[in-house]
């Protein structure tokens, strides 16, 4: 009788173990897995958005720097090309040299 009771208990334990998890437990496990995947996807999307924003800010800074450099270059060109500073001809240079040479004489 003692052996029979032990055999029945062991058989019951095996039967309970063989049944495996219930449908609700399997669904809960699958839901947890899907939640984990969704969380990883949302983190990846957030990181991609942050990276895109960072790249956009860097591009805007580069464009601003280029705009400043272009403005400076144009301003320098305009300053160098002031009206009235025409290149002098050979005759004008000779006249100026003569004026300088004779300016100190009374």
C-alpha cells in the first residue's frame, strides 16, 4: 500500500508537470515578450530621432558659419573696390612724382 501511494503521488506529479503552463501563462509570457520588443523599438526610434536632430543642428551651424564667411568675403571685396580708387595710368604717376619732387621748393 505504501508503494502504491508513492507510485500514485509520483504519477500525479509527472502528470501535473507534463501538462505544462496554462494558456493564460503562455499568453502572459508572449505579451511580456511583445512588450519587450515594443520597448526596444521605441528606444531605437527615440535614439534615431535624437541623432537626426543633432545632425540637423550641426548642419544649421555649418550653414550659418558658411553664410558668415560669405558675407565677410563680400564685404571685403566691396571695401577693396571702392569707387575712386581706379588704377593710375603711367602719365598720372609721372605727374604725381613731379608734384612730390617740386612740392618742397618755394
